[in-house]
């Protein structure tokens, strides 16, 4: 069975895809330097840990490197959601996932980010495949949203009493949400 490192953005997205990865030996990686504020980061991590324990899946927690995300976002503050800033964010998280996958000898890596209907799967796929080539670890380009991942996520969050956030996680999406009110 192939060893898969699964980048996890949040518990709801994890719940939306985990059942479709039963043919893999899965390890979770929670690495999200984009999440703001730190209290939100800790809340999401708490629920990822809860799901990890519920499903008995090993979890690796990366460092919270908010400055890394902020530095890579300079000049892109006004960028629309799903634009270049989001692609930079995908790159930060998938690059770290690919590096750890290579270092720890995983066969393949992927991300839960594609569960969301609000994320650009084409950009994720392009970035993941490029990083897979760079680090010589296969990227599993799987659009979990097409497998009803988002719908499954909603159902399982209710069933397991899992916190479901109302914004992507970054400061810019939080500000955008506040501005819409």
C-alpha cells in the first residue's frame, strides 16, 4: 500500500476526502501558515486532532509560520480571492508537504484543499505536479469536490460535531468577509 502524506487545511475538508483514500497508508500534515488570527489556527488544529484521533490516522503538525505567508503575499493584498495570492499560498503549503514527503520517504502527497468549491483546482494541480517533479514525489491530483467532498464534509461535520469555519483562513479572506457585512 502506497504511503500518502495528506496536507490538511482544516477538519471539514479532511472529512470530505478521507474515506476516498482508503487504498493508501495515510499520514496527515497540518501546515497552514496562512491562518489568522492565531486563535483560529489553534481552533482548526484542535479539530484536525479530533478527526485524526477519531479515524486513528497519524498526524504531523508543522510550524506556524505566519510571517512566511505574509512575506509571500506582499504586493498581493488587493488581489481577489482565488487569484495569484491564493496560488502563492498553495505553493507555500504544497512545497512544505512535498519536502516532508521526500524527506520521510512517502510515495505520494496531496491536499484536502480541493474539497472546497471555492478553490481553484487547476492551480492546485499545476503547482502540485510541478513540486512533485521538483522533489521527485508523486502528486495525487485528485479533485475531492467532484467526489461530493464538500457535501460529505457538511454531513460529517454535523454528525461528529466538528467546527466549520466561515472563511478560508487568511487575513485577507477574513477582512473580505468582514467588509461584505
